[in-house]
C-alpha cells in the first residue's frame, strides 16, 4: 500500500471513531414540534365577562389581582349572594369575593383548591386580619353558593358568612361604608363566577349581575406575557413582560459527559436568555444565560437556593446587535462545565459528578428571540 492510501484509511478510521464517540442524543431543528415545546401564547391574566359567566385566569404564584367595581353606597344591613367555582388552580392559589369601602379597604372571602375557606380584611391596602383557612363543604369545578349577611343593630354591624348553607364564619363588620365589590384571584388559578346579587333587609334587589354581558364595566383587559410559535425552522419567542419564563421540554437521560449547543438569533429588546439543566435528584439546577445584551452568566441553584455561583462575564464581542446569531456551547466533562459563547470561553465551573435528566429554555424580561436549533451530544 502506498503511504497515501494508508493515510486515507487512517483518516477514515479516525472519522468513524469520532462519529461513534460524538453520538447525538438530542437534536431539535424546530422544523416541527415533535418534541412538544409549549408554543401557545401565555397570559399573566385574562378576564372574560359574558355568556352568563365571569371567568378569571391568573398565572403568577405569590401575586394577587383584583377587579373591583363601584356601586352606590350600600345600606348598613344587606345580604350579598354569589355563586362561584374553582375550575383549576395550584395548591397555593385562591379566589375570593371582596366587598368594602374602596380598593384598599375591604373584606375578602376566599376559597382555595384545597377545599378550604377563610376571610381576611384589608385596611389601607394591608392585611389587617390574616386569613385563617378551614375545611369547607364545597366541590372543585362545580358551582357553589355563597352568602354573606351584614346586619346592623343600631350600634354594631356584624356579618355571617355561609358556604352552601353552612355557617363558615361570623364577626364584627365595623362601620365601613360599603360601595365597592370585586373578584380577586391569587396565584395560578382559573375561577368562574355565575352571578352576584345584593339585597337589602326588605329583600329588595340593590345590585345584580348575571354576567350575561359586561354592563357593569368589569375590567376585562388581558395581559399577555409571551407569544411564541414554531415557524420557518425556528422557535420564535416574544417576551412582553418583565418576568422569568421557562420553556420545559420532556426529560432526557443525559450521558455522563455531554455537549449542549444552542443557536439563537437575538431580535431585539433586553431579554436575558439561555437554557437550564437540572440534575436527576433535582437538587442541582444550572442556568447558562446571556444577560443584559453583553454578558454571559452562570447561576447554580442547590436545593432551590442560590448556591453562591452567580458569575457574569463580559462577552468578548461586546454588545449584541439586532439579528445577531449567538452560539452557546456547553461541555460537561468529568464533572466540569465549560461554557463558550461564539467560540470564546466565558466560564469554567467544576461541580463534580452529577446526573442530568432535564433541560429547558429560559427567557426573562422584554425582548424577542428566535431559536434555530439545539444539539446534545455524548462526549
Ligand atoms: Ca350567570
Ligand atoms: Ca432550525
């Protein structure tokens, strides 16, 4: 054999060996949505009034949104009845009916998806009486009847709160002039209200809304936070709100050593973006981000707390410009991460041996991106 042929065979062997070693374990080109990315538009809240119902959806843990309307001042003694249901909600959420003096001073009667009820009181926008939940006789995803009876004996005003005809709570209602009522959701929850009716102590109707239309002027604005779609071989994400969003993909058993490459086109705005990896025991999670248009950032969460690693390095190329392509390449080898952006190392981080089985995309803040592809290879 000539030297040329030997060299050729040698090159072919090496190439085959490299192909065998660099096995692709995941590839996403966004030509379709076979991997089931969440591409539907997302809202922080939507409120739909009409067709006999008020349907209220909110989607932010730890935050509450109320929709109140103003009425003529109610008499000292009156009864308010309403019918509502929890369609779905996470365990920390709640929906409530509010009645009070204004948007900062009101009584609030709550139910939650754990089938509990309670009451709290706001004075000057702050909790004056904290909610004490107790188990309550109502079903989820079914309408339940609520009734609050306010009575005034010439000296004091009191209330009695009933749920499906069972007395849940009673107490002093103070002499607060009542002229606002509203519906309030906290956390990630969808609730529906069928009607609200207020009657005086002669059983005369003072206020009634069956939600056949929006004659009472409920605030039915929607707040969209994310619009996204898979089109022309790309996942396009338009983030409209200053909030952190994760796009989860189905789980993936990562090899012991692997590379992760993602190609993104920055379109505009000021989003922080990138991807995350989560360990199999869920104790460790890492985010590899491009932030502030000019830095690469590594964040490590251990047992859901910031572990102390939050390192940001300026990009060698300077600030991102519109329509610029960014290649994030990460290697995890022998317990160490090496993160490169457009070919330049931005972080090396020794974390030890971990097994990964989940990854996803992250976007935080207002801005627009297109993600062209993601490739994960065994090293
Ligand atoms: Ca109705
Ligand atoms: Ca593509």
